[in-house]
C-alpha cells in the first residue's frame, strides 16, 4: 500500500490551484505525509497570502519563502527543516522560468542573459536544492522533479526551456548516481501539457492540448492529480528500486510516431 506516514516532504512550486505542485501536495497529504510548502515571495506579500490560504487544508507544518535565485532563502529553508523536523524524506522540485519573449521566435536569437535566467531557475535549482537536502535525508529519501517532452524533442516555441529540461534530465542522472549510496533516489516525471499559470501565458497552448487530445493513446490530457499520484509512487517505498529515471505521465503521447 502507498503509505507516506512519518515522512517529511518539502514541496516547491505552488502558485495557485492549477499548479502541478498543488496536485502533488494534495496526493502526498492524502498518503499521510507531513508537508512543508515553499512559495516564491513578491514585494507586496500577495503570493504568500494566496498560497497560504490554498494550502491551509493540508495543514503544512512549515510554510516558507524560497526564491531559488536567493541563496539566503535556500539556506534558511533547509536550516528551518533541520531545526523543526530533524530529517527530510521527500523533495518535490516543481518550478521553472524563462522570460516570456524567449518562448517564441528563433532559438538561435536567445540572449546570454535569457539563456542564463532559464537555466539558473529551471535547471541549476535542482542541483542546488538537492545538495542542501542531501545532509538532511539521513534515513534515505526521494527527490522528484518535473520535466517536459520539449527536453528531448524540438517542440515549437519551447526553445530555451527545452535546453533547460535536457539539462534537468541529465542532472537527475548525475544526482541519482551521486546520492544512490545514501539510499536517496532521484527521478523526473515528464508531464503532458496541462493548463497552469506558466503554460497559459504561452501562445498556442490550447492548440497543443487539443492536438494531444487527438493523438495520445488515452485521447485526453493528464491532470495535476494524476501527476501527483505518480509523484506519490516515486516518493514511496513502492518505487524503492527506481532511480535516475524519467517517468512519462502524458496519456501515452510520447510513444506515438504520428
Ligand atoms: P506554475 O506556474 O503553477 O508553477 C511554476 C512555479 O515556479 C510557480 O509556483 C512559481 O512560483 C515557481 N517559480 C518560478 N520562478 C521561481 C523562483 N525563482 N524561485 C522559486 N520558485 C519559482 O506552472 P506548472 O505548469 O505547474 O509548472 C511546474 C513544473 O512543471 C515546471 O517545472 C514546468 O516546467 C513543469 N511542467 C509543466 C507542464 C505543463 O504543461 N504545465 C508540463 C510538463 C512539465
Ligand atoms: O515547462 C513549461 C512551462 C515553462 C514556462 C512557462 C512560462 C510562461 C510565462 C517557463 N517560463 C515561463 N515564463 C513566463 O513568463 N511547460 C511544459 C508548459 C509549456 O510551455 C510551453 C509549452 C508548454 C507545453 C512553451 C512553448 C511551447 C509549449
């Protein structure tokens, strides 16, 4: 049985009730995990209030600001986990960012700063958070990140995010190789397109979703709760033999040739 009672799970990347991280947090809670939630703080504290209200029913025992571009916030997040929880079992990395203008047009025209921003936030952050989590995962652990098919295929307009996801998937393999001797597993879920805050800001996302609904074996897209179920599996002892992998949760779309 899928059982996460007694496990402490840190979930990053909840922005609103459509976030994939929100689907994951709900399923980890349902399986009995004790939750810590981080949010991306803004100047006016609007995000803090919004995310706090959303996650309240899951009774998180930690609720912390964590912008991955801010080293102090990362340090303080993991210091708080050490002081309050003593150990960490689960880390969910569910965040990405590229400048909107870099998700359209010619990839060859990407600026140095646009490239760096996308890879700093979307790729480097996994190694950074995993490195901070490692000493706290004293009884082993599970790290799960979110990727997309655009990291292995040239998906129109995904552009620099595709490069970031290719690096993310490679990071999963190097982290899995490094952490395996500590019984810490590292895996990625490659989700099919879902309408979220990040994807809705992308032109043509509805056409992409429509295309998936025609082509995918299951003739539909996936939901954040389905991604959450796969994440709960990868965080549980049911997946104790699995590390370094990319698990497709995409209604089967990836296997199709046409
Ligand atoms: P979302 O907008 O709900 O989540 C993205 C999150 O990234 C937000 O919570 C945002 O606050 C956070 N974030 C951005 N910059 C940050 C920073 N500097 N520090 C900390 N957090 C920061 O959108 P989503 O679609 O749920 O995205 C979550 C993950 O799922 C991303 O890695 C995305 O690439 C991946 N993914 C999304 C889809 C999709 O179609 N929506 C498909 C496959 C994979
Ligand atoms: O990973 C993603 C979303 C990534 C993303 C989206 C945005 C839009 C708003 C990263 N940064 C930003 N920055 C913004 O300002 N997905 C897998 C969803 C997605 O994004 C696409 C897609 C799909 C699918 C972009 C182009 C083409 C397809």
